[in-house]
C-alpha cells in the first residue's frame, strides 16, 4: 500500500517517509535510503527528515553523507535533540571526540533527565584522555537511568510523521 501511495503521490514527502520508515522497521536500510532521499527533496525544510536521512546514511556507514544531513538538520533546528545526540555519538565512534563534545553537551542540556548523552560524553572525554571528567559523566549517566541499549546509530523511528 505504501509503494502504491508513493507511485500515486510522488511529490508527497510523507508518503516517501512512511515507505522508508516501513523499510527501516524491516531492516531494509539500503531500500529505505532512496525513500528518505526523496522525502528530503520534496520537503527540504524539514529538520526531522534530514535527521532521518542522516541516520540511515550513518547506519549504512556512509559517514560523510550522514554528517552533511545531520549538519543540515541542526542548521534548521539547532535544538534537535536526536540530531545532536546521534551526530555526536557518530563523531565519537569515528574518533573525533572534540567535534562530538558540543553536540553531546547540547543534547544533555536539551534533555537533562536523559543519561544517554552523558554515556557518550564519557566516551568522548575518555578518548581525549580526560578520565576524571569521563568518570563524572559515567556516574551521572548511571544516576539518570539504566544504560539501556545503545542505539548504534539506528535511531528509533517514531510512528509520527515528520
């Protein structure tokens, strides 16, 4: 049905997004990519769609493309929690902790009750050799909540439309 919706309404960013979302939920990341790309083309002012496209690129280990989409998302909405969090985490995983710090600090500020940004901040500080700060971040993450399952750059795509 979603494919038919895209065929009948190729200019609908929501139709492309929903089809891409269905593919992500089935683990078909490569197939989801063109749908999110089409959604962004049709709806270029959506910070959320740029975030989703960046997340798909990140999952596919296409880091430069992911970074570009996360940057676009944050230009459109600097307070986008998920973009700051996932982009910062990706930068830590890529060995760029100094670049990750501002994104992760912003995510922690945007959702002060979440431990997840603090877990990633701990990793960034550890990479920078600042073990004292890393330990404080780890303790804060533990205090704020259970570790949970790391996202591994596969964000939970909400069922709401962007």
